[in-house]
C-alpha cells in the first residue's frame, strides 16, 4: 500500500486587474475503497469560502468566488494519499454479454455510460471492433483487447491535439496523448454497449517507466459483471492498480475538468500548472506546464468590462 505526497498548483496570471472570478474545482480524491486520504488541504488566493457538493457522477466538487480585484489566482492542493491494489485481477474474471445486458437494464447510470457519441467516422470504429473480434471473448478480455489496439495503433505525441480535439480528429491523425487515447477507447467500448467512464487523476509509477509519471493523467473505467468498475490505462496498456490516483469520473473530460470558471475583465491570461509527486523512497518527480491563453472578443465591449469565459482544462493533454 504505497503512500504518495502530491503538490498540485494551478496559477493564473493576468496582464491587468480582473474581478469576480467564479470557479469550480474537482481536485479532491474520488471516494473509493482503492484509495485512502491521509491529509488534504486546498489553499486559494484571498482565501474564499469553498462550498462543496457531490455531482451526478459522485465527484466531490468545490465552487468559490474571488470578488476583489486581482491579477493573480493560485489554487494549491497538497495531498497525502495511500493507494490499495484491487484484491483480484480483473483479467481473470469470467463475465458474458448476457450478464452485462442484465446489469445495464437494471441500472440507468450504467445505461447512460453505454451510449456512444455520434461521430462521422463510425466506419473506422467498426473496423477496430472487427479487428479485436469480441464475439468469443469475456467482457474483461474485450476491454483489454480494445486498450491494446489503441496503445498499438495510435502514436503517443504531445502538442498535436488540444482539450477540444474530437474523436474524429484523433482517428484521422492516429496520435495524441492520454486524453485522446481515453476518448477513443470510450468510443470503441460504448459502440459495443459496454458501460465506461472517463477518469482524471495522477499516475505515480515510481520510476516504472509508465508514461505520465508525476503529472495529471487520464484513463477509463469499464463495467465488468462479477467485478464492478475496472480501470484500464490505454496510454500505457495496463490495468489500473495502486499506481493511479483518481480525482473524478464522468462521461467525458468535460465532466472531470479539474478547474474551470469565468471572470470579469478584458485581461489576457497566462496559465501554469505545477505537479510534484513524492514517493516513500524519497524520490520526487516535478512537472511544470505553461499554457498561453488569450481571449479576443469578436466585437468591442459596450461596457467598461465584459465577461471572459476562461474554461481551464488543467491541460492533462499537454502534460501527458
């Protein structure tokens, strides 16, 4: 049961004063039997009161406002967490289509997670399904085969996609990062009517060579009868164990955005994200990502200030 210490800092800097910054954060560890929070503290510029609630997907969510004028907003999370490996390996679980259909028919949320998005290139998804040949495999084996296909046929390349890249665009370039790999795998599995959900969090392999060490990461969870939700990471083609720390789940990345919000003012902004992971052996991995974010209004504002929608995706794409 490894223990990790994670320091995660999101910093916005503005070229002039802004006001009334309204934000939503999903940087709290997901409550599950696979992880135990030892200590967690969140600090925010000007110390606003943070109201928390659980969203539709069960994610602990915080909302806050920073009303005074400011030219910097820092959201800092310090987390110490213990992770627990699953008691049994999902790859050994026997489950069939009939069992899955019965589970989905009795649970609306599972049904909701099994509905795929409409895309233009559905033909290629069907070709991928034919290639993994799901007809004679257990549900867990199908999930593993689909993950292996994405890992094998899509190149891991940073900087060619963004948080707004669609599945059609990813299929065209056959490349991307963790968020892209996750979205393609979701499309494949949902086309098979296998309930699955997007997961955001951290990956802490402690120098095991997995992609994404010490920074924000993305993978998926699929529902396996006789097991439950099983995490699988197509970026590394591995079942999730105690190397992964889960923050939030949803149908897609937009449901799990670690930080998003709006502010008033015509300012340009610069976003930087810092993540460090401390391991029990004393090793510390640090990652810093700077993102230039500019807002250009389509017309001059009619009032002294206007609202800028600064939906901040925490840039798992760029980091992973």
